[in-house]
C-alpha cells in the first residue's frame, strides 16, 4: 500500500477462523476470528470501511485472562458485522470477559478545513446474524455477552446467544441461569 495515497484500507475480514484448544491468553487481550483495525498510519480522512463476515472463534480449552475481549468478527471502522460466530465448549475465563458474536465500532471520518485533520463521526454500521454459543467452561465475574453489538447509529438485529445446560457452565461468584 502506498502510504502517501492509501486506497486499500482494510477491505474486509471474511471467512476467517481462530481455534483455541489450550494455552494461556494474558489479561486485556483480544481473540478474533476476523478483525478490522482502524487506519492509523497518519492523519487521514480514510477509515476502515470493510465488513467482517462469516468469521469464527472456537474455544475448546485453555485459560483466558481477565478483561479479554473475544470477537467472532469485529470492525473498528464503519463496516458491518454479519454472520460471525463464537463457540465455547470449555476453558477457564477470567473476570470481566467480553464476548461478541459480531460487533462494529460504527466510526467514520470526516474531513475538516485542514486536510491533515479529520474528526471521528458515527456511522450507520449494522451487526446482523451474529451468534455466541456457550456449552461449557468456567467463567469469572463481570462477564458481558453480546450476540451482536454496534457503537454507531446502525441496528443490531437477528443476533443470538445460546447457553447450554447450566451444570456444564460454571460461574465463579454467581449462578448460571440457562433459561434467562
């Protein structure tokens, strides 16, 4: 990519998978099947506009540190998150874990009078058809689960969260209600 005239700015994260069956992820980490980062090379009017589609994270073991974010698919820019999945069948998760089937920051960029400065704006990014399925594991306190999430003005629709039998999912400092 030409840094002076950047044209290809994270066009998409599609059909990528991350499988974790052991090991340790440190605190404050990120696990993602597909992840589109902001374009931060220099001040620019460009923003990551690609979509995160059909990405997957499968976790069947391992230790995940406190405050770790897990994304099936995520974009920090103005693209959509569609049909991404997180499936957890086992593992130990620290306090404050955040699990997203799919998500978007819903952020765009708007030029100012100075061409070297751009302001962040909200975008109508959508999170659609994403899912989180948890059938086992041990989870710390303060955990948040989102089938789909958007930080912009777009809607999160058709996203699902499925929890397995309560006896297979253990929570420290609380209970799991698989019927809620």
